[in-house]
C-alpha cells in the first residue's frame, strides 16, 4: 500500500485508515500541532518516529487494546495496593511526566520520538483538557507515571516511565480502575508488549478497532482537567 503524504496546510486531512499500511507507517509529514494531533486520534492515527526522521503516522493492524473490565492484576501487584505502597494523582505534572518518559532508557532504542515539538503539541492538548497524565508518588517523590489522550469513552495510552519497581504498572492499574468506574469502553495500547498483555491487553482487527473507536467517540468529547 502507498505511504500517504500529509498536506501541512490542512491538519484535519488524513487518508481512510483502511486504505493505509497496517504493518508499517501509514502517513508521513504534516506537523505536531494540537489541531493535527486531535484530528489524528479521532481516526486512530498516532505519531511514532525517531528524532531526526520525518514525522511518521501509524495505524497498525491488528490493534492492541485493553478493555477496562478485562484488567488483570497479578498476585505480585496486590501487596502494593493493600499496603498503599504508592500514591496516584492526575494532571499535576503533565510536562514532567512526558519528559521522564522521554528520558527512560529502552533497550534497542536510540533516542526518543518524544521530541520538544511533540511535547509542545501534547501540552497544548493537556491545557485544553484532552491530554492527561497519571503521576505515581512514593511519599513526595515522583517515581512513575504515564500520559495519553481521552476522547469520548476511549483513552489512548502513549508512554509510561518508572523510577521505582512496578511504579508505572501501579499507575496504569489505578488509571484503568478509574476509567472503568467512569464508563470508558476501551484503552488503546497501540502495539502489543509483554507488559500490557500480562495486564489483560489483547489484539483486535483494525476494522473492529475503528468501529469501537467510532462508537466510543461519537461526538462525546468532554474536555476537562482531571483532579
């Protein structure tokens, strides 16, 4: 399938996802403005590229997701919650969480796709109440967290970090439990990882993902900060 080039003049224009490559990048170009990011996520696109490369937009098939009512909490994690090992807060240090995700070393990865332009775009979405951060504290020290976007009843997870054992997993489990209570229907994890699979994530076809995405958003975009 062709690799589509985005027109920098029109942030709302993306190709039909079903006509794009499901195993590699689907589009390239454009920018990382909050407007383009907003339109991209409504269609299921997300940016992922190495620093110094053109901006690449992905739309994988199959898609890895987690349904909140299918969350699995391992026995090894239960003492962390029973003992109140960590404390979780939301939207208190959004930029800091993104910077920590950028700085986290990942084996086999050179540099990070979390560039300054990307941070600026997501911070703008955060200021509009669309992007959110989860912060995990041990006493008063930030030791883990994650960030993503919330549109309708769909949460799009982007990246997480940890500075203490299982801190990011603690934050993710706490987030999923909150989303379940608030009526969220799907968490987009983008691509499969062993870590997310152990928490209950699974692959679905891109066609099914788009159907669930459409049902989840369906004009219900409630922009607000999470306390």
